């Protein structure tokens, strides 16, 4: 076994990273998203992670205008194809407030599968920013997302 193969056979804290995304969507659907996460580089190109999501959601199409606080969790994976460009996939479950009648609401868990690509810009030796464009493959009528979804994030290597 060579040294590079041995490098991935056990957990190494230096391969861990933390970060967070900010998501913004404006229009008839307005979403403000704050999503911290923790990840681990399985290889130099392949990473996995998990995080929490909080969103403020407002739908101006509804009468009266509807707004909600949304929260949940997610798992993700990314693969770097070239130093600045990566593919991204995420499974997310959000607890949302949905209308069930006139000014009556219930909370419901809604799953989404998000896929897309991103651009990574190094800021320092252990700090970089990500810009992503994602597509919600699930497109549930209760989903807070409309396609495409834009995210901007910061990542700090530990």
C-alpha cells in the first residue's frame, strides 16, 4: 500500500471543514437562507457533509401574502473536477408551514434533491468561497424552492 492510499484509511481532523451558505431568491417567492455545515474531504476531490438550514419564506402570490420560518437538515456531497469547478448534490428535509385553509396552517416535512455546479475561489490557505447554481429535481408543490437556486458560501478548512 502506498502512502497516498494509506492517507485515506482513517479519520484525519485536518480534512474537516466548516462553513455556511447564504441563499437569496427574490420575486413572487422570496427566500432568505442561512445554512451552516460541517464536512469532510474523503479524497482531495470528493467531500461529504451535513448541515442545518433556516429560511425565511414569503409568497406574494397568496392572498393574503404568506410568510413562514422554515428549518431542517441536509446531507451533501461535492466533487471537484478542476481546481475551481465542482459538482454538487444534496438531500434536504425541511419543516415548513403550509396552508390548509383560509389563514389556517399546518407544519409538514418536505424533501428535496438538489443538484448543480459551483465555482470555488480561494481566499487564503484554509479559506475559500463557493458560488453555486442548483436545480431542485423533486419540485414538490409544497417545496419552498423555484428553479434555479443560487447559493453563496464560505468554507474554512480546519
